[in-house]
C-alpha cells in the first residue's frame, strides 16, 4: 500500500487578496506567515519522527518554497521532485480578476461553473484536474508500492481529486476545507485509491 499525504502550501501573497481569483498564480510567493507555517509543519514532522520515501511538489513558487522550508525544519535531506500535474486549477483568462466579476450569475450560467465539467475560457474543470492528478497517484503507487510520499500542492486541486474519488458534486467539493499546511491522506492499494481524510490541521499559530 502506498500512502500519499497531500499538503497544501503555506499562505501566499494571493491568499491575502480574497477579492481576487487566484487560481494557478504560478509566481505568487509565500508571505512571512506562510513561511512560518511551513517551519511549524516541519517541526511537527520532526517531533513525530515522520519521514517520507519521496517528496513531490507542484512547480509553483509557493509550493516549492513550502516543501523546502518544511524539509529543512524537519531535518529531512531529500530532493523535491516537481510535477506539473500537481498545479492548481487554471481559471484561464479570468485569473487574477475580481471574484465578484468572475462568479457573476451570468458567468455561472454561461460556463456551467457549478458542474464538474464546467470551466472558464482557457481554464480547467474539476474533471480536467482529476484527469491529470489521478495518473499521478497511480504513477507514485507504481514507483513506491509500499512507501510514503509527501506531495506539496494546492487547496482546490487536492479537494478536486479527493472529491472525485468520493463521487462528490462540485458544490460539495467547494464546501470542503483545506487550510494552509493542512494534510489530506490518500492511500493506493492495487491501484485503488481511498481517501482517509481531507484538510486535517496539525499545526496551530
């Protein structure tokens, strides 16, 4: 059995702008608070003596930084492997736009935003996220059939994968919570995924 622990990145500069749709925001950096969260998470891993067999991260700046700060504070000397399949959902041409404009009633109807296959122009749907992240967890299982993987990723992408495994609707996926540095546990056994928990918080500030 492979244990895959998905860890959401620390607070980023886009997280401080809830009025804007962040989405992928590839170049958004960690805030001071986000760096502190990653350090606390690393200290937690050190205290629990938890060590992975492999560490992956989305190539976005905020996830890579979270992974490196975490590992440094956990005393884990391992490389961070990047995989584009772990990136956050793309909102296409609407990325960085005011949230009230993006999620207007007109856009909700036009782009079927509340449906699993609904997407903004140039963006992705929940189904699209599942179609790139599901092969990722299968690949990890193939490479580490009896191992543990840390995967530093993004809140909505993590919820989408877990939600699709659970058979949730998009509104139900939106209702799930994945705070910064929260952990979502998925195991793979004979290529069958099981979600054990979503958005578990293990640190406090």
